[in-house]
């Protein structure tokens, strides 16, 4: 449907459609309210501009929900792929994938009996901790637990604990202890004025060490004895602005010539008419089924070829990646999703742009400049209006031009019989 040739033109037939139809989401018989048009041809640029105004498509049918009236508003969401910000879990997955591609290392889960680094934010929590709590306890619980044969260091720690406990235990006229505050510190703080030992070389990152080993290995294979004896200092990759790494830095391997595995990514259209898609369909569907059953615990009938095809075409983007933005249905401006979600929690329809004075920047200004295709001839609406025979269709043309915007209305061709 979409073409990108230099002389390509978009030809659309507008249907209108203010009457409600059956909703595929909530199954309301007449709650789905939208305008639609048939795209006989549609260029990539025109399609992108329509998306930026809240239009959607199903095949060649292009439609725009009336967000303030429809039963289930469909907000347009976008993710800036060039500015994608992986979170902590994403980074750990990328690092594990990098190790697998470079060295063939596979990180097993704890279910295999091998412990791995935790994936949540508790991994960076400090070892030392100060704990303060109140509760009723008996005197027996305050007795030292030292026994014969106990480690002297453990006895020393227990005595220190006993002193702290005795110093903060409050008694009132011999009554049972009501409140107790216990403070424990696993490691003592460093003494003032003492920092890192400057006589020892600074610690190096494991990534830099791996890079050095791979470079040395390459030098040995080439037989360059002179370079082998010289010091090899890996060049650190330049981080992005703000100190964060780019996706390329996470998935790139230090030595591309000597890797255990290679990853190749191809963009293939989802169409049985495409030979490359057909050739890889069975293996891709099998991999999809294996992933769904092992990770999501799906049953075999839940991840067949039909489900795989729907997964490729209909998988929703739910705003779990950053930076995601939603399209304001009134000003057609992009707003960070973090600002939109609180508004949607209180109402299913909302204006996201916080400036009430900011409206549609591409609103219809000149109806006469709308391009029309009439009797195989391209002409502006001002000429078509004079040549047309029969009742006026100005209301319909104006509605179409208002919804697509002045820019698209002057570039696309509106088919009129």
C-alpha cells in the first residue's frame, strides 16, 4: 500500500462515519465512533503525518477515532528508539547476552542449583545496616549467647552488642521491659583521613581486562612479538551524555573475529508473499513457542503458528519502555507518558497538553487549496467546486481536511466521483 517513490501520490476516498459501530474491545454495539477513508495508495510520509494526528489503519482502511465520543479511546503511543533508555534489568540481560555471544557463557537460574546475581534493585543495597525497632521481649532473650568453643571474634561482637543493649534498655520500678532499641553495624566506618591505598594499582573493570586478553590473543596469533611485549591499554568506549552507555556499547563484543556465537538481525515483512519470511516462518514460530512455554508457561495450543502471526502484527506497546510519549488528542503534541497516566486514571478521555491555549498547529486555514482527484484530473478544491455538478459536498470536504490537517490536505489527493 505504501510507496516512497519521488512521484508517488496518496489517493484517498473519504467515507466519514459519525454513526457508532460495534466496538471490538468492550463489545458495545454502537459505542465505537470514528471517521474513516480508503487508501488506494499512501506514501510513507503521508502515513507518518496521519499517525501524528491520531489516525490508525487496518489494511488499506485508515480511520481516526473520535476520542471524546468513542467508548474505548485509542491513544497513539511512540517510543523514541534513538533515545531508548534501558533500565537496570534490561542492562543485565544485555550483559548476559554479550557474554554468551563472546565466550559462550550461559547464566543459569537459581532453579538449576547455581546462584546468579539478583535482578532487582536490592542488589546494590549496602551490606552495613542500622536497624532500630521496638517490641516487647523477655529478659531471657537479652542473655548472651556465647558458648564454649565459640569464635573469639564472635564473642567480642556479642559483648559489644550486650553493651549497646544494656545502655539503651529502660526499666521502670522493676517492671518487665517494655521497649528495646537495638542497633547493629556489620562493618565499621573507615577512619577519617584514610582513603584508597595509593601504593596499589587502581582496580580495573572486568570488561577492560577481557578486552586486554582478547587483544593479546590476537597479537599472539599474528606473531607480532614486538607488539606482544608492549603494554596493551584498552581504549574505553565513550559514554553517552550523562554517563549512560548506548545500546551499541552493551551489545558490542570486544573481539568480533573470535566469538562463540554470532547474532544477525533482519527486518522481514510479515507476509506470506515474501520468500524470506516464508523460509524462516517455521523455525521462527518454533522458537516463539519454545520461549512462550518456557518463560510464560503457556500451553502448546496457546502458542501455535496462528498465535505467532498475531504476535508479530498485534503485540501492544504498553509504555513499559522509556522514553515513551502519548499523543494529545486535541493539540496533537507528544507528551511524556509519565504525565499522561495520572490523567487517564481519573478519566478515560483527557487532554494531555497542559497549555489550554495551545491548539492544533496544522489546523485547516484554506479549504480552496485542498487537492482533489476528479475525473482523472488533479485540481484544487476551488476549481473542483466550480466544475462539480449536483449538490455541494463542501461540508464533507471540510470535515476531511480538518481531520487530516492543512499539510496533508494540500499534498494528498481526495478522490471525488
